C-alpha cells in the first residue's frame, strides 16, 4: 500500500478529522487506489517546466482604501453556534 | 402551452405584450414544482413567498417601464451560491442552518435584472461529485429515466430546468459540474472562461478552477443569462477586467469561417457507441453547415484526471479548513477542548467524499510529498494548457462528447471513487486550462437518455461557442422523447 495506517492517521490529524477504525480501513484502500492511479504522472518528464497554479497571471488586486459599511455585530453573530451577544464563544483554549 | 413550458425569451415576449404576468408565470412554475418535485428532488428549498413577492415587484416595475432583462423570469439557484436571508447549505450537514447575510454577486445581478428566485437546488456535498448522490438533503433523479442519476455536481439545476420547474438555473463548474448534468438531462449548460463571472459568494471548492455558469432550455436563453452574470467584480480578486459582449448577437451568425477541431483523444476506447454516434452526427451537421473540420491532438488528455484530483483536492483541503465550528455552521457541542471541537465538528459534519478529498489534498500538500504531487500536477497543468494553445492555432472550437456514457443508475458507481473520477475525463481539462466549455443537446440513446455535445473554445471566446451551439440546435432533429416523470 502507498500509504501506511500511521501516515493516514497523521494526515487525518493535520486535516482535523477523526476516522473510525472502519473508515480508516476503507479510506486507506480507496486512497491507495487513487494515489496509484496518480502515479501515472511519473510517466511524464516535467523537468524545467514551470508550474501553473493560476491560468491568468494574477497580480495583487488592489482597491481604494476607503471605509465602507461593514456587517453589523448582530448579523455577524447570527450564524454562530455559540455566542454571548458580543463575541463568538468556543471551548476554553488555555 | 402552459406558462412553465416557455423559454426565457418566449416568456419575456409574452410578458412584454401583457399576455402573461410575472405572478402568473411564477405561480405556474411553483405549481409544476408541487406536481413533480416530490419524485425528482431537484429543490432542497422552495421560497414560494419570496418568489411571489419578487414576481409582484417585477410586474410593477414592468408596468412602470423599468423592468430589467430578466423581469419576472423564475429561476433556480444551486445551493452553494449565497442568497441573502435564504439558507445556503452546499448540500452538507456542516451548513445545514447557514443563512447568508449577503448575496453572491451573480445572485445580486439576477435580482437587479428583476429575475425571480424560486429556491435552492440539490448538488453533491460541496460540489464534490459527478452524480449529486452525496447531497445530504435528497438525491435528484434524472427526469428522463427513473432511478438514473441527474449528473453532478449541479444535478438539481439540470433537473429543475429539464423538468420545466423553472426557466433557467445557475450552477457551478469545477471539473464539469455544469456541462455534465446538462448533458445527462438534455439541457444547455455553459462553463464560462475562468474570471469571466464573479466567484464572490460562490462557496469555494477549488478556487483556481471554480466558475459559475448558467443552465437553460435552449442556446438563446444561455446567451441571455450569460449577458446578466458576466462582468468584472472588484469583490473577486481573480475576476478579469474584460467587457461583456452582447452574447445574443452571436446566435444567428451562421458558421461562416468557423474551424472545428475534433480532439482525437476524446474518442478513445471506453466511449459509449451511442454517445459517439450522437457526436459524429453533430460533427456532420457542422460540416454540412459550412464549417471546416480538422483533427486535433490534445496529447495530455489521459493525465487530466490525475492532475485534477491533486489540484482540486489540494485547494479543497485548504478552502474547507474554515468549517471548524467556530464562527458559523455546524458545531459538535459535546467537545470540551478546541481541537476536539474542530475534529468532532468536521468528522460528524462532512460526508465520506468530502473527507476523502480533504485527505487526498492534505496528503498531497504535506511535507515530503509536495513536489511529487502538487508541484508535479501543476507542471502537467502547464502541458495541458500548451496542448490547447497549439490546438487553437488550428481551429476556433473543439467538438467532442461531454461524458463517455449516458446517465447511469443511482448507486452504480458510488462504491468506487476512482471509477467515478474517471467519468469526468472529458470535461476536466477545460477547468485546468480556464477555457470556456458548453454542453448542447445532441440526441438521445435508444433507451431515451439524453446525450450532449461538448464545445470548447479559447479564453473569452464564449461567443464562438454560442454561435456554433445555436447552429447545432437549429439543425439537429432531437425527435420527441417524453420525460419519465
């Protein structure tokens, strides 16, 4: 297999996902399949070829530094899973 | 003829002469939805009240001579485009209760032209899929055959248009998600050039590939919708400063001087015979219409699926990091530490396909694998762009199938993600290269399943696609195939 169980668990941790034992087995098989297929790219010699991350060359898109209306607090908080009317609430960090 | 059967152009005409009102048209569509959508499941959310209010306003504006170019036209919107005060879920549990405080730019444009938004339509979770089966709020059905897929990820958009529930729809296309369901449901679908249409308010999947596009009953309506949604937007940093032509002017231009390229690699083994026949027939129609036909090679086609699944998944793994339960969306309230909140929220909130792609992307970007996967894929992307560059020196548009097969049965490929990914082989390259692509109905299989013809053009040459598609639409006799509703 191209990816060990330990590696998959590490990647899942990086992605902040927890996989059940069942998911771990199924996912590992599927990922192995997909990564083996992707190996196809190894057939191509790409030395010296510039990578394309964006089709058109993108420069910083600046706008005028002008104050515009922003979302009022109550609307910003409206979709929060937990809030106290002033700020977003999350479990204790420190 | 019932009002919901009209095209956008026809309805605009009838409303202009006073033969029909926006309220009557909207009620007609809502009635049609009521009649057929329990079976078809195109809509996740119907906003009857909002729609009727918009229709009333449209009628008033028309009577005052101030109606916009979509005044009173009922449309559906894929559930990943933000609609102010109307839930936008991306087909996912993570956003089950998310109510956007703003409109996507394309939605704003529809509203500005007095279009009527009937509701939000089904899609694969976060647009990751080719069948709409990963939508957690119900799977849309192909209106031409019960138990068959609508295609995806804009499956709900295609079904709502094909089944006459609305007159047009907005979808999004990251690897074929407008063109493929359009093809499988027998409607017209356009993926514009990357940067032509604003992505502001379009929930990000793979930002260098995503593009909003219209689905419609015919090519004229596609041109009308393209006129509305196109244009530079300062809120999208990758929006391109390019003026929008009047796409309806391209409709009746004929084929004079058009050079049509046939990409050899798209007719490879694995292509369904009936699909091939439909496309060959389309090519004949173009030849008879005066187009010059040339054979073209896109030699890196066989690598596009591998490139796509690295790049799209990598971008997705980064874009979907925002669903952490902190600011909006689903949160697992049992978690007692921050990291646990992240992990439990994401593990319980995302479906299997989304997790799979996040894992592939995270792996491809992780230390030690970056060069072998992400960098390599980005280099091959350069080669794919080069293929097109060369091809468009010899022709104006490329004509090919949209998908290797017609619609398959729901469930048939769900257990094999790789087989599913490979079904996208003919649509993915356009996204990698940022070029426009279109699907136009070409015919039906003996079993009555729709088959589309794909047109691809060079950057910002949508006009050529519309011009050619219109000719195909006029000259191909689709025959009369009834919906299976």
